[in-house]
C-alpha cells in the first residue's frame, strides 16, 4: 500500500522545510503543491491572463507538464523554482489559487502523483481534499510575526530586497484569503495532528512529526 503524508498550514509555517526532511527520513517524494499554484500564476501573468480569464487559464494548465526534481518544480523542462518564490508571485498567487476550475485541475495532477509514488505533500487542502484518506495528516501553525520573520530572513539570505513590515502584511493578508475563500479554504482536517512551531527549531518540529509517523507505522 502507498504511504502518503499530508502537511497543511498557513504561509510561512515551515511546511516545505519540514516536509523535505520528513520525506528524506521515510523515503517519500516531496510534492510542493503551493509551487504548482505559483507556476500557474507565473505563466498566466506572463501571458497577460487575469484571474477572470478562467477558460484561457485552464487551457494554459493543460499545456503545463509539471514534476519535481530534487524538490524543485520543473515546468516543461525548465527549473522555475527561483522565479516562483519571488515576492511578485507571492503577491498575486492567491487570486489564481482561488479559482475552482484551477483547483480541480491541480488536485487531479496531485492525486495522480500520489497514486504513482509514496509522497509527502504540503499545501492548504491536502488533508481535507487531496489526500483525504491519508493516515498521516499534520497541521503546522506559528504566530504571524514568527512566520514573517522566517520569510524575511530567508529572502535576505537570497539577497532579495524586502521589508519585514511588507512581509507581515502579506502574510496576514494571505491568511485571510486562504481561510476565507469559497473553494477548499485552509482548514485543519478533523483527523490532523496540530503542531504549533512557534519557538521550536526545525529539528524539534521534524522529530515530533517523525515520531508520530513511526508510532503510527508500528501500531
Ligand atoms: O505555500 P505557498 O505560499 O507556496 O502557496 C502559494 C499559494 O497557493 C497560497 O496563496 C496558497 C495557495 N495554495 C492553495 O490554495 N492550495 C494548496 N494546496 C497550496 C497552496
């Protein structure tokens, strides 16, 4: 039987860092579903498509072959990981991610991946929609201030100019949009284990999740 692990939570809760480490521990393919929504926003924006151009965006998605190599998103043969993590894309992605037709298409691609491989997926609707039947579901949280601080440091390390206040505002704004949108809003699945990462370091959070998974596998 395939193993699939779902990690959900708000922006900047550390989902991708933790998912990569847990994935390495249990030999799971890491699928960053936020990267897939970002890829749609990047390409739609490059083609001048606004979120109301739903049919054109769906046609565009049909031409997008996406897979992951070493945790980076490869789109039609091009590694677009650096482009999709720029603040310009962070600022526009929620409007594309809230289109239900876009979600249907990406959820299908994500489920296809989980049928082919043992996966660990992070996102907003993994435990509630994409991997609804998974036995391993986690919901990571942290205060908005701590999450903004983590993003700020990450962008500074990459020499990308940014202000802490703008990042905090973006995080609060995205939290609101992610939790209030009509389709598949960010929500903890009833059977997910909540892990508050505020004040915890990466290895403390990883070990917590690894030990839950080990316990469940044993049981
Ligand atoms: O995790 P992230 O910041 O890279 O996500 C980018 C955007 O995509 C964010 O606005 C939330 C949205 N998203 C989503 O709606 N569903 C997912 N499964 C993953 C991300």
